[in-house]
């Protein structure tokens, strides 16, 4: 097998980068010269193709929405179609990664130059948020009750968050956007939304702690929009 369990496990931590490495590994392991495909090329391409189909169906890379090629015809034709598909996937993913990288660089340079205010996560909070974002991605990708467009929008938001999160960030807007998403998901899924909402709630608590520290608020300051539980009886005093 071209892709062992270790490679598969590492891909889940960064699906976009992992998909790029997957494509490059497949391309590097096939031989095509003078219109002839080397021995074992079809097996390599089929393995990569099957892997990419699963990545796409699991919505691990929201920007990846290419149509699968039909694997028919002679071995040479099948190799040509699969190779072209893998090359197209690589192009889409590299473009998406470059776009995210530029945004991240601009944000970091602003912080380094002191031209923008910065919020700073503790190392423990940063690691916990990364774990929660990975869990959220899995929960949302498996939420078949969500319509496809909303699901893709949420996954794209998470993809950008995961690419941009560092100890120091210039703003927390993308994180607070998750709180609004939690309300929408709750409205659509009801009780089934609990695993998603619980994780967003924990992320919001970490973000509020980071923000209140930066703004020099009291350490016990509560999140204003989350302080009252829905269903509490109103105070009549």
C-alpha cells in the first residue's frame, strides 16, 4: 500500500496539506514515458483515487468539489484519466492553501510590525481549540440532516479558522461567528445538534477568556450573550 496508517492519521490533522502530499506522492510514484505507463502505475493511481474519493465524500477539504472520473477503458486510458484527476485535485488544493497562507502571513506581519492589536491564547487554550475544531469538523461532516450548502459553509469556516489560528491573532471575529452558527444548527437539528453546540460553546468560553484578559476585564467576567440560558423564567422584579 502506498498510504500507510500513519499517513492516513496525519492527514486528519491537516486535511488540505495532507491531500496535497497525497497527490504529490501518487504522481511521484507513477512512470509515464512516450505514451506508456510503467508497471504498477494503475494500482498507485487507483489507490490515490479511492483515497481522494473518501476525502471528498467526508468533506474534509471543502474547497475540493471536483467530479470523479469514470474508470473505464483500457489500462492506458484509465491511467490517463486518473492521473489527470489527481493533478486537478492538486491544483485546486494548492490554490486554496496559497490563499489561506497569504491571509495568515498578512495577519502575522501586522502583529509583528505592531500595526494591529493582538489577542494571545495560552498554549493550553490554543491546543484545546485545535482539538475542538477537529472534532467539530468531524461532527459537521457527519451531520447528514444539514443541507449541503450550509454544511459546506460551516466546513469552509472551520478550514479557514484552522489555517489562521496561532497564539497571537489580530481579531476573534471568525470565532464569534461560530456562536451564530451554533444557533442556526440548533434550530435545524434540535437535540441532534448538542455535540456540535457543546464544542462551539467550549470554544466560545476559551475565546471570551482570551478577549477579556486582553481587554483587562475582571477574571470572572461572563460572556454577555451566553449568560442566560434559553428556557429560564424571566425575572419579574
